């Protein structure tokens, strides 16, 4: 966002096909409230939507939302990797 604001194209590491699962803050708050009142202890759960957004799509959405017409740039640096979120445990233990 800082790059777009400065008039510099957003930089995508890798080919842009890597995906992430973005979660709305209210959903995170709801999951924490459910966890705090659940009869479950000592369990770690990921909170996710199950909807994947590619880094290229994210860059294009940010450019559009910020009222710019910049095109993303790609870097040959390796993309960062993060483990995927599993929705099963959270839904089974806390209800979805």
C-alpha cells in the first residue's frame, strides 16, 4: 500500500499465484469469543474463511481500491511460504 501511495507499482514476490486466506476482523473476534466460552482446552485452531486470494489478485484489488492504475511488478525472489489453514478443527470444536 505504501508503494501504491507513492506511485510505485506493488511488488509481487514469485509468480503471484500463491494464495492466502484473508479473514475479516469481526470473524476473528467472533472466533475468539467462541473459543473463550467453549468447553475445550489445550487446542490450537486456525481461523480461516476457506476462500483463497492470490497475491496477484490482492495487488490488483489494492490498486483499484486506492484509485490507482498501476500494474503490479513481479520479483524473481522466492515467495514467502506459510502453512495453510484447516477449517475442520475450529468448526467441529466451536461450531461454525
